[in-house]
C-alpha cells in the first residue's frame, strides 16, 4: 500500500464457508500478458481483466513506455505505441513483479528511465536487476541497491549469468525482453526458485509466438529478432487468492470456486496437494474446484517454490490435529512484509503459536480466539487472518485491511457474500 493511504479496519464476524464464488483473474498471468502485449505491433485483446493494484500498475507502466491500452468492460486491448520522450518515470506502486519485469523491458528503448515505487517496495533490494542489466550494456544507478533505479542506454544481446535464489521475477522480465534484441542470447541461471512461475512465463510467451529453449531451467537459449504476435488471451482465475477460500472451506464448511484451471502453471495450484495431504475433500470439475471440511491431520509441505501459500497454509495447519511443518521460510523475508514474522506475530494474537526454526515453520492445532490484528500492509496477511473468523467464536478486527487491494480488492465483498449465506444456513 502507498504509505500515504488512509488506514482502514475491517471486522469479520464468525461464519462458516458455504456456497460458491467466481474467482478473479490471476494477477501473475495478467501482468505478464500486459507486458508482452505492449510489445506487439498489432492489437492484442486480453479477456477477464481484473483491476487489482498490481494489474493497474502494469497498465500504467506499459502506457508510460508508449503502449496503446484501452479498457472495454472486463477486457482490454493492447498494442505497441510510440513515445518520443527522452526520459520516462515508471511508478510501480508496491508491485515487485512490475519492478523486476519491466526493468529489462524499459531497457529495450534507448532513453533514460527512472523506476520508482512506494511502501514496502522501497525496502526490497534491487541489486540483482542492476547486476543483470549491466551485463547487457545498460548503465544503472540506485539508492545503494534500492529504488529509485535509473537506467540509461539500450540493451545489447549476449550472454549473462544471474542468481535466481531470491526471486524469479527478474528472469521473467529478461525472457520477455531478450527475444526482441537483434542478437541471440544465453542466460545462465543459478539457484532458481519458483520454477512454476518461469514455466508460466514460458507458456505465455509461447501463446504470443515467442520461442525459448532451456535446459532444466538452468541454461536458457533465446533467439533474437523475434516479435510477439497479436493474440486473443483469456486470463484464468487466480489460485493465490483462491487458496484462502479453499482453506476456509476445508476448516469450516464447503465452497465451490469457478474460473480455476486445475492444470494451471500457477505455483499456488499446489494448495490442492496440501489440502489432500491433511485430509480435506477436494473435487475437481470443469473450470471449478470444490472443497469440503473433513477430519484434518497435521501435514508436511515444501512451499519453497510457492511461498505465497505460506499464509493460507499456516491457517490450515492451525486447524489440523497434531503438528504441521511447512518448509521454505527463507523465501518470506522480502515480501510486502517480513511475512514469516508477520504470521508469527499476528497469529499469536489469535492464540496460534507459530514456531520458526531455520527454514521451517511449525504449527500445532489451536483454538482460535477473536481479537485485533494488523495486516502489516500485507495483502496475504489480511486475507489469512480474515478466514480465521470461519473457525472463531468471536469477531476478528483487521487493521490496514485495505492491503487486499494489491491483489484481490473485492476479497471482503466476496467474503461478505459467504458470511450472509452462513447466517441463513
């Protein structure tokens, strides 16, 4: 959230999950599609546009880079445009993906680019962006490895080595930008985390006619002189947001979610594996997923490649008999908050003890008490604490609840629908 944004508080009354919901579009796919389409010479149409703060940031950045983008209901049309500006400023809000993805794309143009952000994004290191772009001939300047970041000069193709241990988002930006260079390119990637997100990028690039080969996600061969082809793309539902509702149903009732692709490349589709491991009933249908409460037992789960699942997984663990162990805590330090500590601090206010040991999070079954929590301006902490109300006997008040706008601005509206159904049941 923007540091100047007025703090909001939302109180969630005790309820049980009931009924069905249509899940909004994946912001991960949507941001990538906007970025790729903005480089197309002909008009692309993107269906199922959902105006989360991150998606809006991607639209505004693409427009600043010259793209012609028009909103028509839930659809947008996008194509490459022309800008004669010698200098542009790109405002990324709190979107880590837009910052890392659009930096290489901005370096395709021979002009000065200043990349800015707000809120927690100002505390997230960007040294990896500078290290990579310098290898492709771009001059960079930052505030000691933090935003704002200034880029000068046009990318030149070649060979580069990057470290993917902290994030895969920069690699996504390079995979989108490098095919447009005159030269062929090779990327050597070490310690890549979140491989499913890179597969998502590769799948989407293929839809736009871009060919990239790789060897076990370690060496990427990227032919130059490619141009994205105009296409019609329908954005699938967001597994990251859906995970909270699926967990809420598993611990308290039932829900059917529409708009989800059960074979999606989205990393957070792995929530189904965790739900099955602990004993929840999971039914996969055509474009829909149903989850029902069942006897839940402690589970072990490796979330290294899907760190955004930690908040809903931690909620699930607190409702399972015995102890649950979630691996991948090291991936949580540079999120919208230090997410591991935020989970530990805020869950404790609701009577859930979270133990952090090196790369592991341990949680036992807990009796959820009502109370007041703070999202730490982290959208996923806000959603996680909200769904605890489905197993609480007292209301839960969430300070800085507006954090959900980053990815799922209608989250509390959707939750209100479920609460109303619960009250009638």
